[in-house]
């Protein structure tokens, strides 16, 4: 079942590079007592993700925060090393938390997994964004396959 507005974020452990090493991030702790802008994408270093999705949130990070958001998180079914390197390459440090869902456990728990095996990518996340307030989903925007519009930073700014 796919998560929806009003649902609580599932408990899971993501990973984030800190001080050069993968560090566990509990979703219970990360989403507690704050408003978080989340976006997820099929893969680091992939074309739309690198040209539009992550850069939009990096570019608009200050505007998003000014609208009452405490943290911005990018989640992908990649390992923490890849997410850390991609975040550095994209200038995300200090703007966007690059959270790795290496085994896809969190993505599966959200009900937002997609099968990209025919592209040689295995199981990945659908492209989506959501606004989470104190661990509860307030807005969820899931893209149609191959689309990029409702999960963009610009769309989220209109929702905040």
C-alpha cells in the first residue's frame, strides 16, 4: 500500500555520509519535531536527477527554508558513498541531506518502489516529493513514469 497524506513516516534506517563515513539515520529521529521537504529519485548521477531534480532543490534551498522547512532530504536507492559523492559534485552540502536507502527498505515501506530491472538498475524509487511535518505526511507528489514536474522544487515551493 502506498503512503498517503495523513500517514506517519515508517521507521527505517537510512545512511548519510558524515566525516567521510556512512552514518545511520533513523527516520524516527530525522522526521521528529521538524518540517521536512523530501524528494526521492531513481538514481544518483542519472540524467534527469542530475540535470534537474537535485539541482532545483540545491538552488531553491534558501527559499524552501524561508517557507518554514527545517530540513531538505534527497533519498535514493543508492549506497551512502554514491550519495555523498553526488551531493559533493552537485554542491548540496549544507543545503540537502543526501540520504541513502541502499537496500530500498524505506522506499518499499512507503510503497513507492519501482522495478527498473529492464534498464539494468534493479529495484529503485519512483520519483516523488513530499512534505513531512513532525513525522506525518502533509503532501505527497508522485510522478507518472518518465515525468518530472510535481516532484520539483518549484512545485513544492507553490505548496508551502
